[in-house]
């Protein structure tokens, strides 16, 4: 293909300046041709890389010429999948590529980079190897029950099992923190008209994203903005004021508000502090989903000359702030991080996915059960085996082919 496209065969791992040509010899573009022979390539197979100018028409013509010469379009995640199947990386590293591409914050980029470099896989591998060692001790005791030497006692198997449980808990905690970096928190601002929802959105976003007026019902549709607090993406949604109205457009906006509330991680219910909680606010509370986290924000404290503060009681957390001048808005950010369960870990957080967290949780459950079964060695050995399988799913050592298809199909096109 390289000879037909560029008129010469490429030299391995050297960039050559060439002219890419149509079948009739007409020049499509001038660019670089690179050839990476396997197994020393990204996928572990022969890879031919073309670097042309970035115009979409030029690239479309170049792609069409490649297809004429027998190439085909890559399936979603195909390059990463080939790299995984050819042993160039494990499954967690392959997913790190997709996470790096999709990262929305600086902290998420760094966390994804650690997964891609193999740091996450190394910690998983350390726990897996410790599990294998413990399994060996338990099964050796089962195989030689009449030996005078108690393998488990001599090797301090139970203290090692307890220490391994602690390591797994630590890794699970950091994975959960990384999951926050990846998906963030979905926050919906709700309340009656003119309580300051749009003003708060603008304050959090740092720009005038929403129109703010004294006219009730100004916000008719859903407005979304993503901000960062300590590297955590917060997806803030401003909604139409909740009230009874005969305006058709406003009613449609209110319907969308309730749809957003149903999908929210946290509902921030705004109240005008000059009025306080009203029957209409209590009616909103009664309609909120039972399982969703909620915060009550008393806005416009600047009008009353009050100080920003946070008050917690059995009814929940109440924040007093001013969206207009920003006083107390920092309290809201910290409270949202608390609800999310975020606590700073430094540079050892991994951008984990749901399947990683579920595998770690399952492995931890099996370890806990193994400790309970300390005297029933057959059951203990089985729990250790199941824990090893669950932990190995993260790097792909025990992963069904159908799961691989699901994982790589969610990658961006090709890569």
C-alpha cells in the first residue's frame, strides 16, 4: 500500500517526506510517511502512519485512496483492542487511553495518565500476587493435613490476610475518588422564580451564562455549565422556576426541570432569605425524589446584611450566601465536595471506571469472608480464589470476550 500511495517503500521508524497520490498519479497532499513494524508498535502489528495537512477534504480524499488500496475503517477502540490482545498493554491501561481523551479536568488528565502508564495495574498486580501466595499456603495446608508444621501459622497467613484487606480498602477508596474525577457530580438548581438560580449559575461559571431579570419566569429552558472544584467536574444545571403557570412555554420548561431533578446527584433548592421557607417551597420538597441528596440555600443575604454561614441540623444542611456578590459561594462548593465523598489523596488517585470499583468491592467481600472462614480451610481457599478472579478482571486476565466487546465499543472511533 505504501508504494502505491507514496511511490516508495518506507524505512522502518523513519519519517519520510512524500507526496500522496491518486491512482492516476494526481497529488492529493504532501506529508510524512512512517512505518512501525511489529511487534515494536502501538498495536504489536505492522503499522503504517500517514501525516497530512489537516483540511477535512484533503483527509477525506487521502482516506478514500487508502480504502481503494484495500484498507478498511477501524471499529471503535480497535487499535487499543489489538494492543491489548497482542500483549502491548493490559485492559486497565487500554481504558486509560479512552479516559485520557475524555478527561475534562487537569486532575482527570493526570489520573488517567497514571492508569495508562501502568501504575494502577501495578497496584492491582501486587494485590493479585499476594492473593496467589495466600492461596498457595492455604492449599498446601489442605494437601498436607498431617504435617507437624502448620503452614498458615508459620507464615502468619491471617495477619497477612488482614493487611491485604487494608491495602484493598485503600485502593478501592482511591478508585472511588478517581471515579469522581471521571464522571463528576450532577447538580440541579431548583426553586421558585426569582430566588437567584440563574445568578448562582453565573457566579459559579464565572461569566454571564444565564439571563437574569426581575421578571418571574425568565428562565424557560434548562441551562448547563460544567465547573471544577479541586479538580472535580461539577455539572451545574439551571432550571425554570417551579410554580403554577398558564404559560405553555414556561410549563414545558417546568416539566424539563422535573426531568432533570430525576437524574440529579444533588438538588440545590434555593430560597429567598427575605421570605424564608414558604408552603410552595415545602411542596417542592415533597415532590423531590426520596434518594437524591439535597441542599437548601438561602440566597440574597447581602440585602439583609447577614454573614455567610453553614447550619446543619436533623433536617439537613442550610447555606446562607449571596449569588450576587459571591459571599458564601465557596461554602456551597465545599459542601458539594463533601456530599460527593471527595477527600484529597495527592497524586495517587486512579481514574477508575464502574467495573473497576465493582471488581474491587467484590474482591474485598471475598477477603472479608475468607477471614471469617479461617478454620474451614476449603471455604477459605475458595473465597481467596474468587477474590483473585475478581481482582484479575481489572487488568483483563479473567475477562469474557463479550465484556471486551462492550468495553472497546465505548472508545472513540478507531483509537
